[in-house]
C-alpha cells in the first residue's frame, strides 16, 4: 500500500508532494531490510519513477528524499535488475559529483545529496553484478579517486570521504583488475596513505617518524570511520605486495608503515572502535614487505634517551634483567629503541587470545605479523622474547598452566584448529631463535611435538634461519631445578620414592628371584618358538 501511494505521487505530483510522500516512506522503512515478495513489481516501478524525478530540476531537499528511498529499495537485489542501467548509473554519478567536471565542493547545501548518492551506489554495486560491470565501463574507480583528491585537505566533509572510500573498497574487493588500476595507474597507495595522514592529523618529525601526543583527545567518530574505510581499501590495493620491486615502492611502504605505527598509538572514540581501527591496521601491516617494517620501531630522541638513563639509575642494581625494558612517560623502551607500537601489537594479540573465539580470523593475522617481524628484525625479536618468554624462575607448574602470555600461547600449541596451532608454535619457535632445546625449555616436549614433527626436528637441532649467537642466560632457580624437570611436560616433578630402599633384605632377595624366574620363562618361551619355526 505504501508503494502504491508513493508511486502515484511520484508519477503525477509536484516536487513538494513527492518530497513529503517519500519522506514518510523513508521514515517508515528506514530499518527495513527484508521486503514482501508480493510487492516486488511495485518497488521496481517506484525505483524507475524516482530515477525519472532525479533528472528533473527539483529542490535539493526533494533530491535527498528521492535518494533516501532509492537507498532503502536498493537493499533488495531482485528489483535492481531492470533499474540498473548505464543511464541510471550516470544519474547517480552526476549527483555524487563523480562526473568528469572540475566542480569543486563549495556548496555545502549539496553535501547531503552527494552522501546519499554515494550510499545508493554502495548498495547497488554490492547487490548487482550488472552495476559492477558498468562500474568498470564508466571507470568509476578513477572518478572516486578524483573526488577523494577534492576532499583530501577539506574539513567537515567526512561523510563524503567515508562513503567514497567504502565504494572504493567494494570495487577493489569485487574486481582484481581495479586493484591493479588503483595501485599503478591511479596512484592509490600514496593517495589513500595521505587520506590516513589527514584523518590522524599527523605531524612528521623525521622521514618516517611522527609526533605522538599521548594526552591528546581521541579521534572523532567521523575521522575514525574514514580511517577504517581507508585501511580496508588499502588492504585490497596492497594484497599482492609482499615483495618490493623498486626503491620507490620501498619508500612508499615505509611511509605507510609509519602512518600505521601512528595509528596503533592513538585511540578512537570508544574501546570497540579502537579495536576495529587497530585490527584493520594489523591486517594492512601484514601486506607490507617485512623489510619495510623496521619503521615500527625507532631510536629514542635525545630527551627520551636522558629519561631512559634516569630510569635505569632508579632501578636496583640486582635487577639487571629488568634494565633491558623500561617504561617511562608512556614510552616502552628496549635497547635504546622505542617499542611502543610492538607493545601495542602484543597487547592486541593477548586480548584476542582472551576472547577465546574466532582465532583464525581475529588472532592469526597479528600472530603472523609478530612472527615475521621477529624473524626479520633482531631488536623486535629480543624485545618480544623479553616480554613473552622472560627468564624462567618458577617451573613448578606446567608451561600451559597460568595466565601469562607464555602460558596462553603454549595452550594454543595444542589447539584443535591446525592453522592456529601452527602459527602459535611458530611464533614461540622464532622467539627461541629456532633452537629446539630453547623451545623445549619454555614449552615442554609434549606441547612442541607437532611443530617439531612437521619440521623434522624431533631429534633436536635448529631451524633453517640464521640468528645472532647471543646466548640465553638461565636463572639460578632454573639451574637448580633443571635436573628434576620432566622434559615431556616441561615442569618440575618431585623425585619418585625408591621402593627398594624401604625393603628388608629378605624382600629384596624374594623380588630378585622372582625377576630371575620371569626372565627364565621368557627365555624358554623364545627358544621354543625358534625350534617350532625351524621344524616347520
């Protein structure tokens, strides 16, 4: 009934009446995602009628009402087949300022029309294969990049940027050809990186270092959403970029990694938004060539170096191991390097473990990232080893029992999901410089058996990668307990009582004779079997 009334007014009414009836329809169906099949034909005709209205010279408010209803109707895949034409797509491109003109974004009154047009395009492209093909024909990706450049340095148009980026993400997700076009022809990598810089308001202090204000305000909801959409689009653009081919590529990836480092050190408006932001940053860092991830850590400034020295002097002289890692003024320092970003990744990983579900999607990306960083960058590996596998002191409990990061990772080594189990074991193995004896010390043979069997290292040895020869130092507590540690379980076991010591001489003689008789019976049985086989 709603569609009939709206269709009648759209076909015969003037702009004011059309706006009112469509506004009523939009208010009523704003949260509608499932539609009645019996009204399908009416919704198709209403879509066609709206497109005919949109080509007329109507007020901006009427355009917005038309587009809002079109956005709602475009949630239904079935009605999009007849209305998804090149002509109708071009109408939406014109309203979204995605035509080839050089019009600037000066008229604030047009912003709601642009935003609603982009929302419609997102729905139509996502739900219609015909629209996806027309997007290629109309070179939509290039138009979206052009609109982004107009938005790049402008404030107060976050919604336009956000839905432009979302549409770009959808296109690059649905078409591999568009990923290549974005990467090389449209220079999407530097463009999207600059969008992130703008969203984070980055101020560079060096080529790959940015100023971090730990006491600054969180990102606004609008800028956070823009950043998340840009990160998702960048992921698609760089999904096949694990290997750097040119020096210019290396520089661009380092800039992007530096921006992502900044991203990890800031927070969004809510805890959930911060986790979503950091999750997308982790996914994108997984696409960065590992040789470019060195910018995640950086040398301390002169001021930070002075602060670190003060902190070291404040520590008791007997706590030498704790002098390696220092927390001063919210800065995690190791070996003269700022490790804040790596520490954030480590905390992110532990939170994902604590969630206890969706390990393959939520945990394996950050574990893989930390593993590759540790394998390629010595300072990162040593810092993570210090945090995850500190020198052993108390070995009374099994390695998988407890609440430390080490305990949680060892538990994952026997997880039912093969991928999760493998990457958790691989991470710990790399932290141990791929030395079997070192891994067994922290995990026990039983937990490590799967990894060692897969690598052909059940008999011991080390992996194929080269690491520095600096030796691990065992604590006095571990050295004293080592002779009584069960190698299978990896924990200290009390010596089993010797039953012979509690026997009398007569009992010992009785047990000895009993053993002799048993051995004699076994020997006779074996001889009889041999004779039987020879006679046969």
